[in-house]
């Protein structure tokens, strides 16, 4: 990830952290939970969330893996990190959740370490040049028997007025409207994962893709 772009993303999401729960967390909740159901984390597993934001999904993951499991998370925003740490501590999951502020293009985890990997509205933030290297990093840290679930804004499905308006806003104001609609299924399948399920949903008239995959054996 180019340094200038990385610095912009950090600044943008640090700013968003102040009102993210008010504006975005509620509207994304059903989609996020649908993705977590497909991930299906179970007791004793080790799960990584990339781009955890203010930490809502981490609490669901920590509850699912139980005392014998562990939830890890990375996010590029230090302010999101602070909010998520506070949320984890308030829920009593401070020991079950381990968080760090880091660039996902350089995952500093042991290879084949995670049973599962989850991300929600994260993959589409990466530039076209960075998506492949990022997904290869994901492949590296997931166990051979592991799986990944991705919730992402999609170019698939009907392109109604809201989607056209969003695409216009993304082109006009890319530094603010930074998520770009993608074909998550295609990108994931091209970077070392077998797609098991691809579910289409929507919110605010925008298409959303939930892709469940496993690592190539």
C-alpha cells in the first residue's frame, strides 16, 4: 500500500471513528451478522478479523470461540483500536480478544495459524493493485483446513439508482467515499481460496456479497 494512500486511510478512519457507530454500525449489522453465521466460529477456534472497526463483530467471535478459543483483530486506525479495546474490556472479553493496529498487507502472524478469517466492508477499501497481495497474505495465515468469510459491496446484482449514485460519488469523491463495488467471489477465487457459498444481499439499495471460502488443499 502506497504510503500516501495509507496515511489518507488512517486519517479518514480515525475521523470516522467518532461517529461510525451512529451512522454505519446499525445499517451494516444484519449483513455483518449474516457473514458471521456463515463463518460459523466454534469453541476452541482461533479467528482473525481484519478491519474490525469499532469491534462489534469481535464480541460475537469471542462469544463463539469461548474461553478455549481466541479472537484476534487488526485495523489500520489507532482510534478504532482504542474504541474496540474499550468495547472488549466492557464486555469482559479483554483476555479473549487480542488487537493490534497494523497494515493488513503485512500480516505479522505465524503461517497457517487461524481456523478462520473474517472481514466486513474491508476488502473493497484496497486498491485494485493491492487486493491480490492482500488476499495472498490472508491465504498465508489461514490453516489448510481453514475458511474465510468476506462481506463486501458488490458490482453484481441490479444496478439501481442508489448504486449508480454511489458509483458516481466514489468516482467524484474517492477520498471520502472510498469503498468501491467489487466482485468478491472472483477476487477470492483467483487468490488461493475455493468459494463454497456466495450470497447476495442489499442495504440502502446497494448490492452486498457474502462469500464463504476455504483454503486450497
